[in-house]
C-alpha cells in the first residue's frame, strides 16, 4: 500500500508542477524535492520523466474518452451540451500542461505521439457522433459536411487554446479556469449559426455562463480562478 501511495503522490505532484511551471521547467529532481523524497525513490516508481508524463496522459485520455460518449436509449438534450462543455473544461484545466507543451511532449516521445494520434481520432469520431445526436434531436440544423467542419474546427480550438493564452502573457503559466472557460465559449460560438430556433433561449443562457470578455483574455494578468 505504501508503494501505491508514493506513486500517486509522485503523479499528483508532477501534475501540479507541470501545470504551474511548464513541463520543460520541471525535472525529476524538482519533483522529488517537492515531495521530500530521494531521486532514487522516485526512479523506483518511474524510470524517467517521460514515464510520468505517459501515465498522466493515460489518465487524461481515459477521462476524456469517458466524456465523449452518446447517451444510450434517449435523444440528446440541451442539458447534454452543458455537460459536455463543462466536463471538457474541467479536464482541460486539470491537465492544462498537456495542451501548453503538446508539440514538445510529442517530439520528445514517439510512443506518446503515436498514442496521441489515436486519441485525436477517437475524440473526433466521438464528437462527430455527439453532433449527429444533436442534429437528430433537432437542436442543430446542419448538413454532414457542415458537421464535419464543426468537429474539426472545435478540435483545433480546444487543443490550441492553452497555447494561445500562453502567447498573450509574459508568464505562460499565468492562466486561470476563467480564461479556459472562454475557450469553451469559442467552441459554442461556432455552433451559433446552426442552432434551431427552439434551442436558442437555452443555449443563450449557456453563452452567458461561459462568456469571458475579450479584454480579460488579452490582459497581462489572469483573473482569479
């Protein structure tokens, strides 16, 4: 039991440091010092930093896979849109270092890069099925070609939003969940021209919940989370 506990502590500390400082600025020695353990103790559980990153990605991957599922036995509802957006927001925030440092992480680990490509395909297939569910329920009115474009554009925004925010700040780690929320709003905004009139009132309420003014997005200092 002690070994399992230490392993989990290493993962939690690594995630905290990677999110706050950026993966490239954190070494295994930093992680060990943060936990008050020896580097040898850390290496007993993880042979290197790439192994820690791979396990953190596996956890993120599993959680996102679980979210991008179509409900069984019923039609989609507006409430599902709220669930998907807010659940994805929570995971993006919890594992934000993966998005901020993505290109570097994939360049440094070919096995992770191969795994990420499969994950990206699954996410887009899952998003396609979800959007088709919204079309079938009469919430979105769009052709299959428009739906495919929406899936791809949504993926581009979701996966690049953290990096965009980082480029607007002298301290790339100065992010907040509030700023992440604007990224989800951007995805929702893509759907605006396809909303059925019957869904407009409910989705407008979701717009108001997620909206963060542009001046706060571009401000040098991040608003409190």
